């Protein structure tokens, strides 16, 4: 699940309402959007760690945060009672290392497994100290849905503003409200529960972009849809994998967004085993591409799949 590097927003007065008060945002986002655009000009250094258990993830995150990186994307899914975690970290060249105390503070804003009730209570608590939900993802473990969530530093720079657990009509309404506030949809993560698909959108300051989106397709159909859009010049922007709860046989479905034709070029890597994904990762690293989004899922302990979006840098 991806945030937008150095996007900046003020916290929402109510976590469960998803988006900040429009009056606050309209007064606050215009200068910050300009700052975010200016900040995007320098090259961004990117680090990926994937297919980690919780302890490995914690160690990797602490190391990279200490070097001045900021978590830009988080993917969590369950294999039985075990969590599998991946992350993308970004920094601008010259960003300084931070203290161990600061690392602990930033690490405390990351939560890998919360129930909806726990997430709502924590969200209200964080909002009271002006800490925004930057990324939210839902995933299934057994018969229950859990959430991973990352909050911004209190009253600090944020990676985006995430809204939790919206059905499609709610997603459409929040997008309209966001655009009135000078925000645009950056990505959407999806999960299924009780035969319904829920969406966790992330908004960032910026102009309206006429993106195309698709959801509810297995790997074959999603690949065909992505190929058709590529022929029209559309570029993948995000990818989300989630378990289909409508069938007895475990099945991964995919949701994603596509940008209009333009630059930089992007490539979608879809539904790869860890070994296959590593081959793709090394190929894109050799080409100088950077990864901007990753998500994973598993239909069984022995069948883990990864998908990602890579962006050309030259």
C-alpha cells in the first residue's frame, strides 16, 4: 500500500470520517501542494524489503528509518497465523540520519495488526495530537479482517491522507470531496469481507487526474485488462491483491489504478512467486527503474504471490 513522498496535510478532526474538514484543507493545502511539487524534483532514493516476518520487518524498518528514509508503502498479508510484511522506503539525497529516539517514535506509528475497533480507537487518539493516517490496508487472517496502518508524526509532514473501509459509493463521494479541497486520489487498496469489497484510498495534494481503475479480477483477467490499457498508453499507478471471500477455493483478486499516457514510463509486474519476483526485481534494478508500489498475497502457505509497479528513472 503506497503513500506519496513528502505530501503534506493537516489531520482530520474525526478519524472515522476519513477526510479532513474541507474548510481546514482548503485553507491549508494550496501552499503545501506547491511545496510537495517542488520537493518532488530531486531524485528519490528507494529501498525495498519484502517477504519478511514481523521481526525481520521491524529490524529493516529501524535500520532504514535511522538512515533518514521514510516508509512510503506497506504491504501485509497472512499465511495461517503468520504475517508476511513488505515495505518501500524513500528519501531525498542528503536527508540526514535520525536519532535512535526518533526511530523509536516513528516505529511506534506503524501498526501491523489491528481489529477495526482497535483501529478506530487508536485513530481518534492520534487525531487528537494531529497525527494523520497515511496508509491503511485490510487483510484476512482466518475468519477475521485485520488492518495495518501507519500514522504521520504528530503535527508533522505526512505521506498522504488515508480513509478507512469505504464501499464504492463512499469512495466516489470522498473523491469528490477531496477534489474540492485540492486533493487527488493517489492509490486505492482493497479487501473483501462478507462478500463486499472495501477500499482504503490515499489522497495527496495535487490537480485532478483522470485515472482509470479496475477491481475484482483474477490474475489472468487483470493481466488482460492491464495489457489492453497499455495499448491505449495508460500507465499502471498502483496494484492491490486481496482474497476473494465469495468462493470456497482460495483465490487472489486484484485492484489497481492506471494513469493517462505520459512520462515516466511504468511497468506492472503481476502475480509472481517470490523467486519469479526476485528475477523481475533484479531486471528492473539493472535498468535503473525504481519500485513505487508492492503488494502480496497467499492462497496457501506454499503459494505466495507478489505484484508491483516499477517506474523508469532514465
